[in-house]
C-alpha cells in the first residue's frame, strides 16, 4: 500500500491523523464512515467536544485540501488497480487452465464428498485460444512489395475514387 508520505511521484507530507482520515474515507467497512467526510474525520480525530456542525465544517475544509484530495484519489486508484486483472495475471490464469493445473472444488451430491475437478478439454482449448489472441498468433499476415511508391500511390487513389462511386 502507498504510505501517506509518498504517492503520485511527489512528496506529500500528511500527518498521521490526516492519513487515518483519508484511509477511513476510502477503506472503512463502516457505511457511516466510508465516503463520508465527517464520518472519516470523526474516525481520525477526537470530536467528543465538537458540535456536529463544527465537525462537518472542519471535515469539509480538511478534505478540500489539495494534498488530502490527492491522497484520497491515490487510495481509490490503488483499490481499482487491485481489482482489475492485468495482462500478465490473465495470461498466467489462462496458461494454468490450458495446462489443466487450475482446479475447482466441487461437492458430489450423492456422498457429500469434496473433489477437485480439472478443466474440461473445451475450457482448455478456449484458454489456449485466448492466449493465442493476446500473442496475435491468429492475425493474417500479408507481405506487400512496392517497387515504385509513386505508382502504388496512384493505384490506391484510383481504388479510393472507385469506392466512393
């Protein structure tokens, strides 16, 4: 996880309480805190002697600061990045399915016994196909030799003019 001291390639000093408020705003499991500036502020700071209106005002002021907004955006980006599989992860998964290494646990209905089920051949073929597509193995390749570029340009112009008619 990115620390509060450094993110987005810039050095942005946040206090421990500011970092705590940012993390509460983005990561809290409590629906009253996550996405709620006042709730996140209450998580990070002692607000026992503050009126709700004061908490709201101070929380808004805190989360309007550029370094706090940047930190919240960095945390949100980090979460999104973790949720989306990258190209390498997809290729590793497809490879494990293709090789029959990926197994699914299933319970048989008759005996209630857990068994590991390997991918079927059709699933393994689909995985190999997806791997091949990512490596552009199925792209039709044509070799074109042009001896005189000016003649080729005229030929392409003629084709384009005829296509418009």
